[in-house]
C-alpha cells in the first residue's frame, strides 16, 4: 500500500491564532500515523509561476489514514482553532507511488 501525502500552501495572517492550531495539530497527525516531512522551510521556485508563501507536507501510511485524520473530531476542532489565522490555506491529499521492494 503506497504512502499518502497532505500538501498545504499557506500564508499566516495571525501568528498568535495560528499557534493555537499548531499546538493541537501535531499530536492529531501523529495519532493517525502521520509525520511532518516539510514544515515552513526555505522555498525556491525552479519552474513555473507558483510562489507559495509557506509549504507543509505530511506523510501518512495510506490515503485512508490521512483521510481519517482529516475527518476526525479532533482535527475538525483543530481546524476551528485555525479559523481566521491564514490569508491562504490550500490543502490537497495525494496518494504516493508504490515503491519497489
């Protein structure tokens, strides 16, 4: 079963409010087998016009695990903590490729 990834483009407009979300989200992510792979590091555009202000990438053991996390009551509550804290928040879930053994 291939891993799955949640990719987030964001622009934080209220850092204090966003800290509330960041205090809650990591434990929820971990409880569904997720891990942060990228979390707001340096960005360099190599091709195209996309200029994401901030990127986050999370890896999950499966597409289903990531979806369960997103739909969980705990993450629904965490999303409410994020309300009003970002000018941009785009999130996609994508299935990875099956790696050869």
